[in-house]
């Protein structure tokens, strides 16, 4: 390949009149600067964190196809009452895809050693045939690793590691995690086992529990079981967990975790405190598998916090040295601790197919889609 | 007076069979130790923070009187489904009343200078004719101050000051406060005006707004007005408030504040961020005027936190020196910045009268009850 080259890029646009449009737009990539590379994207995951930008709050019942077979489009109505939040992105054609991996096809003079190498990339706009970016936003994959191996080496691994870093920074002893059989949850189990951090896994089915048992998880609680509250309290009491990371967000799961932490704290309380236990209980919400409101009945005193969690600001708080330490661990353990599995690999055009969109928008635990734009 | 002396003390008991009983129990006070005093209690406020211990989750429709005119009792049923949280206090006779003021009638050898002085007190069990406590838990009132002046010199003043200390510790520029026309809210306005901290007051009626205008409040937003959201966003945008203290707890007020903070942040945003603004938005819930669940729709990105807030742990975090600094300010400005007003003064026996209980349990803004056990 020689630049300038043309790349099709997946774009998401919300128009002022309330329509979402997905399309594949040609963009021209000029030759890379001295510290830049151009990568042929061969694998980019559809993470839950990509879906907000990709689909917006679209009404999934209104998906409609258009365009041509080579350049398909997909449209949908934005849900009533959700246009307010769209204001900052109205009528802007937004590129999508937080991370990906592929082969370096052009390299600037200072980074010529990367030419022909497979790399993982972070930086947005990864749902594209080619991506030009700074070499510092790439990590060369270990010998023998495929693009699929390197496609998810940032978001999930760094999020899992950030959870354990948060535990250490805030002085907690053990961790609770929801939707715990996800790719991220499996990574977190492997990290916690290696690091000796007790982890209470909350899953929603026996099948998910089995996935975690198979990788050596010790504490697994099924929220669909009738004794969920009691079993969760037992596991929290045994591990001393006072920190939780929640991927679900909506409904009562955060509330249930705080109640269980408070009940566990009160098992060892020696005196009645009218304001609840003095044990600080912290839940971070990092996902939105349930878009319903979070309901907190506050029946656990006043020593509690619920916060949003996003990995990038956390890494800024951790600092450059800490971030590089985490990145190095991910690269070293890419195909072991941080291995991801995908249930489907699709082309860019297929990412705009209504049936496929319905499937990946479900965010079912264990289902994971990979886009291969080189197909 | 000479010890041992007998004091009637208000007690609250929740029995295993689901009954709340309030009673006046005689207790014998032995002579004070060298660093202790005995105080005749002449004024003790009924704070919202006392009501949980005093009334528990009682069904207010079931209040029934008993006992004798001198030693009345009051009983009520505990609300269905709320007995679980009562477990740690079951069948224990609990003394009530966080703070109060009165006259020192006996003093230990090391603190004899306090004899005959009026003092403010912190430490529980203040709904009693006499209270023995360590002299370090008393503050001598300034010349000319009455017991009523000193009755509320701990909980509300230290909470108001802690809010401003929190603002400084966490690096916020301005503050939002709800139920802002309360005694505490009025104190907070006087503190913020003196300290130059912009304060956005949220009230629920025009009458409450007028109370605050009269003491010089600049930003007042009425949550019952149709343009509440817009007016709140304007005030937050103008002040740059990213911190709120909420006395209400339940319902959607916390959510509305976070939305307004996010909308204010987005007014100056230059680019769309799919994860919401990067401006950290923090709400502390310190009261429970509405016992309904807190509902968070999370439509304000991921840079937000909601936490419980209790003044005692905060002061422990602030440290002894900081706490003494705040206490000294309260004593110096007791009848100005930290003046409280009371709508009713009642006797210990009247505190058990069903009609009176109904009234003070309402926690209406502007209504404040004072118990004078010396009546």
C-alpha cells in the first residue's frame, strides 16, 4: 500500500430531526508523519462501551436498511425524550470503535521497525479498513499472536486491572463484581487469583456460574437463586469485601450489594448504631447493561458511596508510570490472563445488518462480536 | 443539688414482637468524677437525626398512650417489613437526644470552674432532666446566652461548617443545598456569605424562598416551579457548583441536581463525549426527609458520585485541630451565624403526647421543636 489511500469508515450520525444513520464513509489517509503508522484493521471488538456512540438511544424496533450492498446504510428513530442528551453530537458524523488490532502497512521514519508488525491499537475510529495513528497508541503483539488476540488488549484488560488498583488505592480487602462471567469478568478472576485478591462473582444463571467454576473462581453467587441475598451476604462476610464494580447499573443490584455489605458488617457489630455501620461501602457503576434507573433505598446507614467509573480518568489519576505498568502486564499475559473469546466475527457491512445489530445490541453475557474490516 | 440524684430520662424501646414504646425512666446519677459535670438539661432540640432512634420506623397511625400523667408512655406498631433493621436494638431501652444545653449543677474537682455555668453538650441521652458527662463534651456558653441559644450548637453548626470544609478539601467552587430554608440551611447561607462561597439554595415553596431572601441569599431555586430544571441549571452554570448536600434523600432530587450539573458542564463543552462530561459531580445525602428510594437514571455520564454523609466520621477525617477550629467558630458566632429558632418548646412528658409527636415527626421546614426537661 502507498498513501494516500482510501479507507471505508463506519460512521454514526444523529440528525436534528431525530434520526440515527449508520453508514460507511470513504476517508483519505495521507502518508503517516514521522511518529505515525497506518494499520490495516483486522479485528475490532464491539464493546458495550462502543454501543452508546454507535447506536445512541435508538428505537430498535425502527431499524431500516438503505444504500447499496457495498455502501449500506442503516437508519432508526431516536427514542422519544432522549434527544436532549444528543445535543452535543447532533448532525456530526462520528467515527466508532475504541480499540482494535491489525497489521502496520505504512510507518513513519522514526517508527519504521513497526512495518509489517501486528499491533493492538487504542484511540477510536477502529471500525474502519485502515487507521492512521501515533505509534505510541499501538502495542506490538507478541510473536504468534493474531489480530483477534490483540483486538481487546486495552478496554477490558485495563478495566479489570483498574478495579484491583482501586481496591489497593482505597484500602479494601476484597471485591464484588457483577455480570461476572463476561470476558472482562473472566479476566478479573484470573487477575484476582494471581494476585490473591478474594473476588465475589455475581452471575445471573447457572450456566454463567459454571463458566467461572471452570476457571477456578471460588465465590460465585447467582442473583436468580432464591437465597441470593443470604448467599451474597455470606460471601461478603467471609471475604470482607467492601468494594464492588457493577456492569449492570439499573434496577436493584447495587442496592442489594450495599445491603449485603451492611448486613455482613453488622454480623460482627458489638453495639447498635442508629446511623448504620461505620464500615465504608463503595460501589462503582462502570456499565449499563440495564438502562433503568438505579434504585437505592438507603437502608444501609450513611457510610456508603455509589459512583460512576470510567477507566481513562482512573488511569490519569493512577499516572503514566502506573498505566505503563498495567499495559506491560497486559502485553505479557495477552493470550493467557487477558485472552478474549468471540462468538461472531463480522464484516463492516454486516455491522449495519439489522439482524446482526439486534444481536450485538443485546449485550448478552458470553456473546461477543468482533468486526474484521479487512473482510 | 447533691448527687446521687434521680433523673427522668426519655427512653425508646423496640420489642421483639414489633412494638415501639417511649417512656420516662428514672436513672440515678452518682457524683461526677474529677473531669465530669452534671448538667440540668434546660433545652434539647428534636433534630431529624434524633427521630430515627426516637420513633424508629413506627406506624404513626397506631400511636397509643399509657402510663400515668407523671410517667406517661406512648406505644406504636413498627411498620411491616421494617423489623429486620431493628435487630441490633431489639428490647434495649435506648436513651435519646444528641445534643442539648443547661446549667452545671455539680462539677468534678478538675473542672470546678464550670459550676453554675451554662453549657452546650454533645453526646446522646439529652432528653433527660440531668445529664452527667465529661467536661470536654461541654462548651461554656458566651455571657448572656440562654440554654435555648446553646441547645443546637453541635449538630447543625458543625454539619454546615463540614459542608464548606468538604468543598475546600475536594476542590469545588460552589455548593448546592436542598431543604435550604431549614435552620441548618439558614446557618449555611450565613457561613457561605461570610466565607465568599457561592451557594445555590433549593427550596420547595415561595414562603421558604422568602426566608432565604430575607437573610441575603443570592441563588434560590424553587423545586415546585415549572422552570425548576432550567433555573437550577442556570444557577449551577453561573456559580460553577459541582458539589451538593441533600437533606431529602428519596425520589428524584439528587438525580435532578446531577442532571443540572451535567447540563451546566455541557454548556461550555467544546466536543461531544460519549461518556458524558469529564466534570466530577458529587452529591452527599445527609438527611432522609423523603424515605422513598433514591432514583438515579444515570443520564449524566460516568463522572459522578452519590454518597451518604455523616458529620462525626467527617470530623474524624478532618482531625482534632480542624474540629476544634470549627467548634471555636460556633462558640464565637453562637447567637449570630449559628442562631437557631424554635417554633415550640415542650416538656419531656409532652414529647410523648401523640398530637405533639405527630407534629414534630413531620419535620416540616421551619418547624423546630425544643424539649425543656426542667419544665
